[in-house]
């Protein structure tokens, strides 16, 4: 599988999981109503989701991840 595609899929899955979890929590435990639940869940998912990127290096193409809870960039593959 192409690493750029893999980075896109990993980023999409991580955002989707965080979006669904935050939407459920916001709907059941806050007083938000209507579209504000989805907008707030989108912002939370965007901020908290890790960022994946495929980069070409001298050794070949590698996959890197950056996350708000980690200080440095981590090499995945």
C-alpha cells in the first residue's frame, strides 16, 4: 500500500473515532443542542487527532506521526 494513502487512512480513522466519541459525550453530558454538537465535536476531533505524513528520505519513503500529546515526531514505518 502506498504510504501516502496509508497516512490518509490513518488520519481519517483517528479523526472519525475522536469525532464519534466526542459527539456522543457532548450530546449526552452537555446542554448543547442541534448543529452545535457536531461543530464542537469537529473542532475537538481536529485538535486531538494525530497528524500522519509520508515523507521521502534518503533511505526511502517513511511514515511519520505528530500528536499534540507527544513532544517530538515519531517515525511509524
